[in-house]
C-alpha cells in the first residue's frame, strides 16, 4: 500500500511517501523553492517523492492531509465572529485564501498531478501524535502534543498501543504554550514561527527571578496539570499581531525592536519564559504519567523542538523513556498522517530501522557538471581513507567545511548530510562561524556531534539515552572534560545540544568524526546546518556552491570532491 502524506498552507509545507509502512521519501517544499518556511502547496516535494520512487499518482492508494481544514475553518470563523468588528481587517485579508486554496486540497491535487483518488483528512494533533509514536520502538506509550494551534486543540494527552493512537484530553485555543512562546518571541524582537529557538538560546543568558511574578500572572496552572493564559495581554485571537500594550505594561519595558541591542531585561524575560514553559509542560507530563502508569513518553508538536526542555524531561518527570520525532512540528505531520492511515489499515504496529535521510541525493556526474561550470578549483579523491584523512586534516587546521553527502535530511536539523563542520577545540570558532559564515547573532550556540560510545565522557546525559539525541533534540550539561576539549560548542550555561551519531545511521560521517578523534584525541566537532541566516538548508549541488561562494567556508566537500576558492598547492 502506497500513501502520500502532505502538509501545507500554515507552517512548513512537506510531502512524504510511505510504501507498506516504510518511509521511502520525504522533503520540505522550502528546500526546492529556497523560500524559508515555504507553506505553499508542496508541488516540488510531491514531485520529488514520486520521482524518487518512479511512481505516478495512479500508483498511489491514498493521499493523507495532516489536518481537517473544515474544522480549522470553523475555528477561524468562530474566533473572528467573537471579536467582530475588531477582527474585520484580518478576516477580510485572509478569508479569500480559504476558499481559493485551503479548502481545495483535492482540486490542487487534481490540477497539479491529475490525482482524483482517495483523500483522507486526519486531525492535526493525531498526525502529531502518530509522527512520534509510530517511529518509536514503544508498544505502549503516553503521547503528549504541544503546538500553537491545530483545528481547535493546542495541547493533547493520549496513548498509543500497538497500532492504535487515541487522544483522551485536550486544551483548546486560545490557551496555547506554542502561541505564548511565539508572542514572547515577537515581544523580544524576533520573527514568529521562525526564531523561537533564538529565544531558547537567549534564555541561558538571563535570570528568571525578576519576571516570575509576571509570568505567573500570564499563565494560570491548575491541579490537574492543565493551564490557561490570561488573554488580557494577547491579541492572537483576532489581530495580525500577537500581544498588546498590556504586555509591555506588565513587564515595564516596550518591546525590543528587531536588530536592536539585546538589553539585560530582555534576557531575563527569555529566561523566565523558558522556566514557565518547562514548569507547565512538566506538570502536564507528571499528571499524564500518574493517569496511565506507562513509563514511555512520545512527544510531538512544535513545542517539542525546545531541546532545552527536552533534555530535562526524564529528570523532572516520572517517565523513564522518551521519544521525539525528528520533525515534531507541522512538517512532520505529513509523515504522521500517512503512518496513522497505514496503521489503521494494517492494525499492527511494525518497527523498522529509521534514520531521517529521506531527501534527494545527486549522482557524481551531475555534481561535476555543476562544479565545472563554476570555474572553482576542485579535486576528486576516490580512496575512502585518503578522502577522510584529507577532510580530518582540514578540520584539525581550523578550516571550515561545507559537508554535502548522500540523501538530504528530513526535518529542521542538519544531521551530517547537509552540514557545516568545524573543529570545536578553540572557543573563538563559535564567533567566527556566526559572523563570517552564518551571518547571525553572536549569542547563538553551535551543536556538538559526538560518537555514541563517547557520550558519557563529554555529557551528563540521560541513561538510557533517547534515540532523539540523534536528531539534535536534547540539550545536556557538558562534563568538565567536554568543556575543556570542545569549548566552541559549550553554551554560556555549560550545556550543549548534542547530536549523537551511530555508525549504522551514517557510516561516512561517523568515520570522519572517529578519524578526527584519533588524530586529535577529541571525537567531537561542530555541526551546524549548511545555510546562512534567512535561507533554508541547501538541497542541491548548486545550492551548496552558492552558499560556499557567499560565505567564508574554506572548503566545500561534496561527494568525494573537495572544492577550494584558491588553487590547490
């Protein structure tokens, strides 16, 4: 049975193809259009999935959409009518897109691909829940989702058992941890639905104590672990902005303007926001464990990208095991919805080996055609050991590498296929990459990648370690040895968002880090996404060359080609 899952029109548009329960291809539309967070109909991502498997739409048994647009439309109408006439402008500005696009999924599939077959609509938080549970190894698990808003739900609690996923409890719009975090992201001068992770990183610089009282006023908690927002301070129910002047009055400061200097009180607000998020989430999780008495947890929804929170779950709740899908946000709903429908059909959960290298790869002939057209000096090294030795030596000598290998990763994190790599041995490397390569804020940290067998030497991590640590979804404190040997990846609070690598998941990447470790004594390097601020991660060889030429990356390593900006000696 072949199922095509799609997500679009709200956040990141994606497509994924499932064959007999196995994910064979998946990608985000932004990677092809080069528009960051592109939420349009994912025609390019769908085309990739079909081309990769050499299928036509006539071979597809069902298309699954990751939410129910009619239910969402009902909620949109309800909230605008409840706030009319204040909501009139945004209602007029957005209502046309519903009739032209968002309620016309079948029409778009017919027009773009000639598909007139079965379409299944799955509620968004079921898609979220399924995206985590069905990729986990658990036969029984508590499943909790947190995001901005789906159709109506913003938070759900339920269980997965064998092939079934169900939701037993939900919190509804406008009471939303995702929207709370986004509203404060806007208040702190960052872009909503794009820069929430910057606020998470900024929080480490602040002290939560000065604003605890204010956040207790913004978020009310209840004995059953649930919560409610004080909506006097927020306008996301009816306006095209997220907070009002009462929020500024509560904090005693006007909002930070984008790109303005980062003042101390903004750092403290970020720290208090992160603290409140964790407090509410851990209360919900603890209550869920008490209800179901199951030690396995699956987490999904956009809030599950908060890796600082994720690294504390097993310490702050009774759960013993946790799994988070590589893309817990709306993009992951394409996979989740498709897996949900497959399991309804199969009625038995099947566990298959999974690592999210699901995007396109490119043959060496196509790569060489692109390189030849640039006029850049390049060489190809066929011998694997010589190739890896050359790259490891460049890293040892503090060179910055654009690393482009094999199939592109699924999800928002670069996991060793479309990555920028560098030595973590000198603290100044962090500022060099931020300023001269990524062109982004200097306070933002970089992730360390470490071999699985070396984790306990360098991190105070969970035991057993969650598989989600492979996906850069967990932040843990460094050991003293880690702080000493990999200072460029140590955040201001002594933590790091590690990526653990196992050899069977990505042998070439693993062997490079292992060889670098043998040469230097430290099996850790910097891994950050192969892109610059404001652009998606590179997808094609042409994208990689463009990024290489417009940054201070020293070498582009693409397949077995090593590309330089100056002649080789």
